[in-house]
């Protein structure tokens, strides 16, 4: 445990940020998993309905600074690619 007051505060803030970011990453993973399960089950209509919701969750995580811009773009692109492949 640090002795300096500012470092004690930094430890607390880092812990809060960690838990907040972890919750946001968890939401993204759940949304992507739900989308992928719909694709695997062959439910194209459900997957098309889930795509905008999933993209929204990813973009929210990007704007909060949890994901880098390129990471978010890569995730969105992979979702679109999976949906297009399932449609064929």
C-alpha cells in the first residue's frame, strides 16, 4: 500500500476504473455471444435484429475509452462478415 496521499487516491481510482471497464467489456462479450448464437442456430432474422444493438454496445464501449477505435471497428466488421456469410 502506498504511503503518499496522491498515490493512495490513484489506487482507489484505478480500482474503480478497472471494475467499470470490466463491466463494459462483459456487456460487449455477452452481446457478441448472443449474436453468434443466433448465427449458429441459423436464425438470420434474429441476428439481423441483434446486429444494430450489438454494434451500439461496441460503439458505446469505444466512446467510453474501453476499446481502441480499431478494435471496435474490427469487432463490428467481423460481426458483419459473419452475418453476410450466414445469409449465403
